[in-house]
């Protein structure tokens, strides 16, 4: 049981480090801020892919 809790806490910590994901669950409308963040992330990943 303790191991499961530890694994969950590690997942949460890694999620916090990664930051919020630009893709929200389907069916939810994106706010302007979220769209901007998603666009920036897409541009960044494109640039990284070219390297």
C-alpha cells in the first residue's frame, strides 16, 4: 500500500515539474490563454524536432 502511495506521489511531482498539459479533456472549450499556451508549446516542439 505504501509503495502505491509513493508511486502516486512521484507521478504528481513529475506532473507538477512538467507543468500543465496544453491538451484539456475533450468537449471542453479552450480559453484564449489556454489556446495561446498550446500554440506556444506546438511551436516549441516543432523547433525541437528540427534540431
